[in-house]
C-alpha cells in the first residue's frame, strides 16, 4: 500500500485514525457483502427460474401443442383467402383469417400464468408479425373500413412478413421446449403464393 495512503488511514491523528485490524475487518465485511449480493442477484434468480420451469413445464407443453394447431389453422385460413376470387366470398375468407388470428391472444391469456418474461417476449414477437399478416388480409378485403386502418396499423407490412412468421414461431417453440416445428411450418410454396398475393394488393393500391 502507498505510504501516503497508509498514513492517511492508520495515523491516529489523521482524519480516519483506523487501526490496521479494523481496516482488515472492514475490507472483509465489504467483500462478504459484495459476494452475498452477487449470490442473491445471480444465483437465486437462476434457482427460481429453474423451479418455475419445472413447475410450469406441463402447462407450457399444453400451450405449445395448442399453438401448433392454431398456427396450422391460421395458415389454412390465409391460403383460402388468397385463393378465393375477389368478391363477397373473399370478404368472408378475410373475416375467417381475422377469426383465426383472434384465437391466439385468447390462448395466450389462458396460459399467461405459465409464461416467463423471455417466453412472453418471444410470443409477443410472433404475435406482432401474425397481426401484420391479419391486418393486411383484412384491409385488402375491407378497403372501406377506414377506422380499422387508422386504429390497427401497428406493424409494418412487407412481402417478407410471411417468412418471418416461421422464424418467430420457431423461436417460440424452442423457448417452450416443444417439438413439431418442421411438421407445421409454412412451406416455401405457400410463402411464395402469399408473397405474390401481397404484391398484387400493393400494385392494386
């Protein structure tokens, strides 16, 4: 230790006037406090997350299985929409897409108690891109609904959003620890068809 610092700390007539033993105890106490803080701030949250993961694993498995079904149902409704000729039938098909989308937040609300912050973030990312797809289909079929466009437009729509659905859904299933993505992913042919339909609506507008 530098002599000037040592003198400042241990000189009985100095501003601190500490004994060497007191200083050593003080340093030991500070070190123990820092170590305890690290344990409480790092180790304990890890243990809590692990215990919660074990406790809620069955619920998350059920949530994932339901999501697989909804993902397929939404894709099927979307394909019916783009393959339906323009007219009243296509309007009904767009409403079916909207109905299929609304099943997702309902399901998420039922299993909200079992979702961690990280899992909630992944689900939210997935839901945002699904909302963009739903909004595109609804607005294309209901151009007269100016109120919907003003209120619901929250996510940018691009021809790549359909492919993004697969990416975000894979992240959700990975976080849930649920297999089956390859069985329900939207195939390349479907993505190309959806992108072409999106391009057609953009050129029309």
